[in-house]
């Protein structure tokens, strides 16, 4: 798109000519990308000539930047409701409800269509100058001291020094990485509820006992319900990761930001799954499902046994139904997934999945081990069946990163230590079922 043909924000204000919000969203994105590319082109031209921007280039740069801000404000304007767009995606592939900041509030769990980025925007936690920060430039500058072409990132870094050491990642970049963690975490894919935390602790309301109702006779006293409202307290624990990156990669690779973000997201997602399923509850670990009192449990036998039909899963769903609970997902080991996939009838045809399992998603993960001890067997595993909406994942809305520039200097590398903070809590233990001894 030529810079002369890039539409201005004023011409994109009205969505009607575009035939709907989806096309309007695309037009706004294209215009913003074009303005950003034009600014980078001017900066790169000056950099190649080892000079500052010429006066005419500076005027063009400022004009593009002003339009970019106007387009960004328009993109996020609450009067433009993009909430009906189910496949809107953020810069890291996370689902985002652009332009609609309604429905977010502190302590309120996020719905499946809401994002952490949407939350922090709605809470006013993103400064105007943070909107177009580049994670690669930010990490490269921290590691090498090279802030050329990264004035915004340098300002963000200098303002984000943590009192406890390291650098607080700008909130907008933190939220995007957290959304990536969310998308990669099995318990969240199964339906677990994400609760943003702006402080170290957060109380979330829950039903400690189900309310009851009864048919009422005229003028008769109405008996009080047994339902009581309690609370679950989320207390942020720390989860750390160390990723080593070569100096050459930091300086030269345009996709290093994506790779680092993916690396942090991947390792945090795996550890979050492990903590949510098996956490001991002894600080700093959260208490996972299997170690929570009051959950339903069953066994494949004293020494364990292999699954030979879908009856095992049907029974797990049934045990929850007996508690008036609804299963939203089943999580098991990859070995179990393969075993279920190989089930066949007497004619050698794959077994049909029973109707009772319709709508119950199934997920496999390496975080469910296949080396548990069950009687004489040391190759046992577990199957988790639950209404995963009753698992609360509290997440602090900011990351902290510290570059280890000296520790790996002899290897030409920089280590990035990242701290992610959050907690896990089971809101309704009877909504969870764990089957042990699966071979």
C-alpha cells in the first residue's frame, strides 16, 4: 500500500461503507500496519545512512505516528462493538474482543471470548505510549544495551525497574504472553476459569452449599435454603523460567520476539498444567486437583488395569452426574489417548464414542505421568474428568524479566529469567473425578 493511498482515521470512522464490523476491523488493521511500516521504513533508511531523520522525513514520521494513534483510538473505541466477531485474533493468536471493554471488572473471571489484553485495556492499565512496543527490541536492548531504533522500548524499560530486581515487562506485552500461556494450557482448554489478579491475593465468591427450593403452600412459612455463599482465596505464587538466547539471534533474527514469547508461554503452560493437576499445596506449589479433599475418586484395581472400552469414561462422567455436576472435559496421558484410539469392535472397526460423551472434550498431556505406582505396577496413570469451569486459575497481570548478561557471556549468550505469578484453586471439589491405576 503506497503511503499516499493509506486511508486516514477520519475516512475509516464510519463502519457502514465496509459492509459490517469484520470488514471494518480488517480495514483498520491494514491502515495501522501500513502506517507502522511507513514509520519503520523511514527509520531504517536513516539507520542505513548512519544519520538522523531529515527534516522532511521527521515531518512524515510525525504525521504517520499521529495517524497511527488516531487509528488505534478508533480501533478501541467502545462505540464500535466487535464483540460479535468470534474469530478476532490478537498479535500472538489469542482471541480478543476488540473495541469492546464492557464486561470486564477486577475479580471477575474472564469468559472464553475475553482476553487478558482486553482486561488490562478495560482497566486502564495500558499507557498510550505502550501500544506499539516491540518485544524483540525490548529484550535486545536489555541484553546488549543496543537501543537504536527503540526509543519507546528504552523508555518503557527505564520506567519498569522492579524494586525486587529485574524489569517489569510493559503490561501490554505481559498480557499478550499470558494470553499465549492461556491458549497452551490444557486445563484452560478444558474449561478452567481464568481470574486476573491486580494484587497478591484475591477472594472469589463460590457456593459452599447448593441452594434448595420447595413447593410453597399459601400463607405457609418459607423454609430457609441450605445454600451458603463462601469464598475461594487466590494467593499468587511464583513460577520462574530461564531461557538462553545467543547474541547473534537477538541482534539479527526478526522473529526472535515470537520465539521467546512462545518459549516462555510453553514452559509456563506445562508447569501450570502440572500444578493444577498435581500441585502439593505446599508453598510455593499451588494445590492441584488430585490433592484436593472432597473430589470423587475411583480405581482401576489394586494393581491397575488397561482400558478395554469407553465404559471407564462413561462411569467417570456418571459419577459427576450423580453429584449433579456436568463434565466439560477429560484430561489424560498421551498413552491413554492412543489406547482409546485403538479400541475396536469384534469386526475390527473402531468403537463408536457413546453419546453420553458428546460435548465432553478430551485432551492429552505429558503432564499426566505414566509411571505412578499402583500395587505391583509402576506404570500407572490417571484420568481427570471434571467440570473444569470450577477450577480457578488466578494470574497476575504483569511479568518480570531479568537478563543474565554475565553468566553466559563466555558462550555469547544471554539468559532471560522470567517470573510468572498466579495460583490455582478448586471452587467445587465434587465437580472433579480422578481415576487412578490406568495402564
